[in-house]
C-alpha cells in the first residue's frame, strides 16, 4: 500500500521502501511512527528540500552536522550526500538516537522524545541552555509527535 505520495519521493511505492526506513531507524531505537513523522515534518518527503537556514534533504540536516554524521559512519563528506534519501534517512536516525542518549537521565523519560526532537530542530546547545528551567518542549516536537500519532492511527506504524 502507498502510504505517502508527495513531491519527489515516495517512501511506500513498495513495501521494501517503507520497511527500509523502519529497519534503519529501528537499529537506532527510534519508533517507526517517529521516523516517518520526522520526514514528513522536516521535508514533506521532498529529498531536494532546502530550508531558509540551509538544512538539506529529507531530514533537513545542516552541512556542519552532516559532516559530523558522515565521519561517524566512516564516509567521505560531500554536501550533496544530504540529498540522497538513504543517506539522509540514515544520518537523521543516527543523529536523533545520539540526541536521545545525550538527554537520557537529564530529562524525564516522558519527555525524552520531546527534548531530543527539540534538540534536532533547534540544536543541542539551545536545549542545554534551557534545561535549567525544566524539560524543554517545542512546537516542533509537538508537531512531530502529533504526526506520529496520525501514522500510528491511520497506517499502523508503531
């Protein structure tokens, strides 16, 4: 079944495409509904998306973060790799998993995804600066989690 059919990229043209995202992010301990919701919110499934802040590709990764992520995967850095759906998905899943690990024990378990998602969008330094005031939750994290609920309800992604 086709779950998404938006500009430029269809995750579920085949079951293997959807399974690929779920499998890759599953290795990083990220729930399937979160992975698909992030791609939706970040780029509307457009692998050529470019934000006003210079973030690129499906997962809207800024080049400086992309350089770090490519090194973490033992790959030679090239900015254009952020437009390759498989790389963007791999890098985005890995980065979110790193952020979740960074904030474990620093925020309540109930707000771990909120905090990691906020750090993904605003940057970890923003979150660390604001942690002194309690858990950090943003409109972005609320939007991703609301989309994740939609993908659970409408498409059975858990």
